[in-house]
């Protein structure tokens, strides 16, 4: 990805994360996701990897009583917000790593939990403005998604868990994506009915079927028997993966 495109995407990420607007169905899915994770894991002594940690919100919830909390964030400005937040909260066990998670330096069998929340799994892709490259075949075997998830799956301890929040491939999810991006100052350029939404500001967000998720996870050597789809609402799943 060239420098100009990267800056544009980083700015788009910052706009979406820091916006005071959240589309109602997206907000509902996020809140339900957090309810599930808090009820199961808050206060537990887990080493946690947060893929796309954003402003550090989840670290503030789970780091205080946990093991290490490692946030991975590609946008430097957002990473600095998370870093300052955790420093101000005295969370010495929370650390932010800035850069592309596909290149993160990970230790095998280290984390008890790894998660990629708030629809971030749908942002992974080869960086190109040629939208014709993103065919159905590509979406069912996305090499960047596979590289990221397989590496973090290897970094889980046996019995560890991974969670992915993703959009379902339904018209209601597409409408929510478009509404959210338009309210954060972006301009959607994909045709209605595409499997993904792409903006002129280089923000990308794909939607998933159960088949496409399982196909991608199969390429990570993760069998369907290790995957559970939790309904969050009409537009979203929380995908649970057991090592």
C-alpha cells in the first residue's frame, strides 16, 4: 500500500472509531458482544491479545484483574489514545503494539484469549483500489484474514479461545454499514448487493456467510467442530473458536 493510501485509510479508521454516531443495529451488536465477554471473562487471569484494539476500551475492562493485555493497532493516532488511556489508568500490564497485525511478532501458546471485535475481521484485505480483485473466491479464502487469524490462533494456548465479531451477509447489515460510513464523512463507492462496502476514503468492510467464515477458517487449519456462531442481532455474529 502506498503512503497516501495508508494515510487515507488511517484517517478513515480514526473517523469511524472516534465518531459520536453509532448506527442503532451496530450499537446493539456491540453492546451484546460486550455483555457476553464481560459475563464470561471479566476478572479472569488471562493473557489477552486484542487485534485492532482501537482506543483501548476493552483493555480498560479486562486488564485490571488479568494477565498481560496486548493491544494491536494499525493507526498510530488511535494507538496513542489507547496507550495514554491505559497509562492514565495505571494499567502496567497493558501494552500497545503499532503496525500491521499480519506482521506482529507473536509467541506460540501464550494467550488464553484472543479477540478481534467491533467488525474488525471484515477490514482485513490485500490493499488495492481495483475492486474487481475481490471476487467471491477471494472473499471465501482471504489471504490476509487467513494470515492474521492463523498466526494469532497459533499464539493461543491449548484450550484457548478466539472471538471474532462479524457482519452477516444480509441486506440489513449492508444498510447499517452504509449508514455508518456516511455518518462518519465517507463516500461509499461499491454497488448495492456487493459482499463488501468500500469507500472513497479506502475503508473496507466485508460481510460473511457461515460458509465463507468456515472456508476461511479451514485455511487456518481450524475445523468446523471448533467454531460456534453466536447471534448478536439481525446483522451480526460473535464467532467463537476453540483451540
